[in-house]
């Protein structure tokens, strides 16, 4: 990973993002490089140079990128050459899309997430480039659930389902937002609600050998939503979202209280840890999960769409110019990547 030179972008966004945000694009010379000569273009127009070298003092440039209301992404291209300390010059080139992370979150956040999130995701994808990897994502909706179907699920699970969940599945139905192989997030219909123990036992990549006692402890928990699942070459069961019932005082409407949370795969593999205390909020919650749901959808969206051509950038962490490790010969592909969003 080579390179160094910062380009603070002043992003003037409308609405909740009206404040300017500086997104830094960094280029740093590598230990094995003598110099690099690179030019940057934004939306097909020259935006500056990313030249670095050992024998020169590295200049720092600033680019103010004007942003119209509701703007979400920018196309960029980088090209130039690199001279290693040893060996022949290399041609460097790359390009793709920079997506502003804060703009994504502002479009997904808001009240009534279980009902409105699929519509917010649809609106978001309509504003992204209509090309791979953004194509094919849409809402898949189940038929509205009848009172009898909900009652049967409650009897089978031995719980009283939260009122806000029942209102959603009775009015618009359960839903999934994804494409043919990947799901950003899915709200399960009453017929598919199941205990966390059973859900884990049916998923080969979630080892049940972590202890019968731990699995039994999850038997009173209900999986109501799954995020980040995929099929095909990179198949994944995703992350289960759970309700835990009867652990605190009743809600104001008299229904049993419940606690929301999720089981993270890496945490679950730690055999001496409790299977739920690390991922549940304070007990006795009687409200929906709006903000956590929007953040989870955003996280799964970033994980599934990030590639050499797509980078989600933020004013909180710089985006660094990196090399494709699979590049061969004297032609090297470069791209921007921001870590830890």
C-alpha cells in the first residue's frame, strides 16, 4: 500500500447534512517506491494531482467539491506512473465511485423503521449509479398476515409478539430487501419466526458444538429479522436479530416486555462467553429498534457493495489510495478505500 497526499473535500449537503464535511483522500509513498506521478479526476473533470516522491517535499492540495442538494456519490478516476526503488516503472490506473457514508445513513434513518426501511432503501438505490454492483436490489413483500396467522405463531412460540411488529405484518406484510443472491435485511413473517436455538441449529456455519447449555439459554429468544444473508459462492446465513421475552416488568400496554439484540458470529464462537449479554440492550424495552436497524442495514450494505470500484467514504476517517494485490506485470490497479466506517 503506497501513497500520501491529502485532499480535503468540502461536501455541502442539504437537510441533516447541511454542515460541510471534509473527506480526505490520502496518497502515501511506499517503502519500495522512489516517486509517483498521479492525476485525479472527479466526474470526468481534472481535480488535482497526487504526486509524491522521496527527493521532494510533498505538497498538500485541497479540493472543494461543490455538492448539490441530495447528492450522494461521485465518480473518480486516477492514472499515472510509479517508479520503484528497483525495477521498471509501473503504470497506475483505477476508478470507481465514492459514496458518502453520512448521506447513506441520513437516507436510511428515521422513525417506524420496520415499516419504512424497505422504502428508504429503494429510494437510496434509485439515487446510486444504475450499474453493477448496485443493480437488482428491490423490495420483496410477503402478503399481509391475518390475525389467525399471528395468533398461531404466538401459540407456537409461547409469546405475545410486540404490537409494532404485528401492525407492520398485518398492514404491509413482512419484507426482504435484496437481489438474487444477497439480502441487506429481511423482516420475517409470523410463519417463519423461530427460536434462536432452532435457527442456529439449522445453520451449518453457526457451530452448535459451542455448548448445549448456551443454546438452551437462547431457547426463549425469537429470531424476527436477519441481515446480511447471502447465497451462492459466498453463502452466509447472516446475522440473527432476536427478541427476548419476559425478562422485566410489563410495558405500559400490559404486554410482556421484551429485549432486542443480535448475535454476532465472532462473539458466539467464544465458548466461555454468555450467548446474549454482549449484544442485548437494557432489559425491559418496549419500543422499536429504529436507529439500530438503520445502522445495521447501512453496515450490511457497505459490506456487500464495497469493492475495488466502490468505496464508502466519511469525514471521520481518511480514504487511502491502495493497490490491487492481484495486479500483475507493470500495470497496477489502484483504488480508494476507507477502513473502519
